[in-house]
């Protein structure tokens, strides 16, 4: 037996495997390098740019204590925000009224008097209104620097940068909603009493379920093609059609729901890292990741500028697209492509199975076994990920966040440099 030839024979199939491994490593490295966080800009950044430091100053002012509906800090935050928008020269007012929450399970409706802050920058030749939205209330017991201080900082600093640039074609509105934490009350009141003068309306809603991580646009209204196109022009934007499905499984909700129901076009963007800090007394300004703030701000400012100068009545055309984030940006394609690719995939697998069985290279039994093992592997992987956490929770329940029951991340609590806190 020729040992060298036998070794060569065995070495040959390794080449495709090596190429595949190399390709995986290259894609992994590209993902890391191309998707590294945006560096926060200081207060000396150009006037028309988004600066995390300038945005953070607003968050520090309003997040010294919880801003629960009706509390003195809630009122103080409102007065501060109104003052800031008036200083920018926007037509600012406080719209008061009753907002209602109807529990989906048919329990008693509840309502409260809420005070939304609305500010308008009139456009030069408007086709509609671009709305920058966030909620300024917080839950009881949490200073809400992330939820929703990051949204407030993003909206105020974006509004300032827009004012510093050329006048937009469309009306641009700032909407700081009230009573979000008590059942989306402010956005309910806003949509119920909205003025017909809004015209075609697109809302950029900003949220947080933590205090760090890359902002993700996890919900977009249908038809989404034009909205996804505008979002894809923002460097650092993250979106994935799959997350919309995932969010529907969570008990959370946001003002986006009322904007969608009212027939507005809308984006829902949030950070979700550091969920141990969500609705917690530890959700303080010093713990909010400035890189997350910079990235959310830059993305929103880019999208707002583009929409503020486009024909908003055309947002309805363009149809449905599937979107996912790849290392170089957003990949988006019409829904029918996904259906066609799924069909092709099923046909290709069926062809492969039949051909191999006909050639005697496989049997029905071996194909069934391979399918069963593949499915079992997925199940086992989920189990293997869940089991250590289950054991850890039995040993030390304090490791979980009391609000989300997800793991706390001590790295976020330590005052590490922000560059090391990304993704914690
Ligand atoms: Zn919130």
C-alpha cells in the first residue's frame, strides 16, 4: 500500500474545509472591524454634527432623579426641555390631555392626565412632517438615563444640529411624550388629538432596554422599502426583519405601537445591552455608554436630514423589503426574493437527496437519521446554553436583574473605560 498516495487522498477533501474556515474567519474579522462602535464626539464638534457630549449634558440635567408621572422631578424635566426647545427657536408648546391604556386582556382601562412637549420647525416647502420622538417620563425609582434619557439626548441634539444646518423642506417636529411607562399614555393622546396639518408623517422613535450596545432599529412600519432605503444611508445603522418577530414575543411595548396604529410611517430604535440597568436605580447618566448615544444620534440625524428633504407622500410606494445587517451596512431586497430563494433551497435539497439515494450513496434511513440529528443538535444547543444559567440562578439568584431576569453584567457596573464597556 502506498502510504503517501493514501495520505494525499485524505488531504484533498480538506482543502474546501480550509477555504470555508478561512472565509468564516475573514467574515468574523470584517464584522468586528467594520462594526466597531462610533467614537463619541466632544462639545467642540462642528455645529451641524451630532455630539454625544452635548447630548449627554441634557441627560445629566434631567436624570438626577426619577421622573415618574406627576412627580416634582417630572415637572422640572418638562420645564427644562421646553426651555431648551424655545432657545433653539422652535415653536414649542405643552399639549395636555388624558391618555388611555387599554390592557389587551380586557382588564379595566386606565388613564391619566399627561403633558406632551411638541416643538415645530416649519419647512420651506413641506410635503409632510418628520417627527423626532422619545418619552421624558421614567419609571418610579429609576433616574432613566438610558430609558429614555438616550432618546431625549438624541432628539434634542439632533434638533440643535438641524437648526444649525440649512432649512429643511419638510416640517420637522420634536415630540417628547409623557406617561409612556404607565401605558403609552402620551402617544395615545397625541395620536387621538393629532392635527390634520401634519400631512404625510414619519416618526423616528427612540427607546432603551438597557444602557449600552449598538442601537437597533427593530421595528419599521409597512410598506417599509423607502424607510429602509433612507436608513441604509446612515453609517452604523442596524436593522433586521427578524427582530420585529422577536419583539412581538416580549412583554414590552413602545410609543411606536400608537404611531403605527395612527397610520404614520415609523421607525423604532433602541439599545438593549446592559439590560440589568433597565428600570433600575442604577440607570444613571455616568453608566450610559457614550458610544451608544453617539451612534443613535448620528443615525437619527442622517435619516432625519434625508427624510426632511424628500417627498414624504412617496413613502407609501416601494413595497415590502427584507432587511438584515451585514458588515458593510444594511442588506435589503424585496420580500419575493426571500420566498423564491426558500423555494430554490427546498428544491435543491430534495434534488440532492433523491440523486444520492439513486446512486446508492445514501438511504432513506440515513437521510432521516441525519435530519433528526441536525434538529436534535439545535435543541441541544439551546439546552446547553440554558442549563448553566439555570444552575447559576439556583446557586445565586442575585445575579439576575430583578426587572428582566437576565444576567447582570458586572463589567458595566465597574467604572471601566467606555471602550471596554461596549456590548456589556
Ligand atoms: Zn422607555
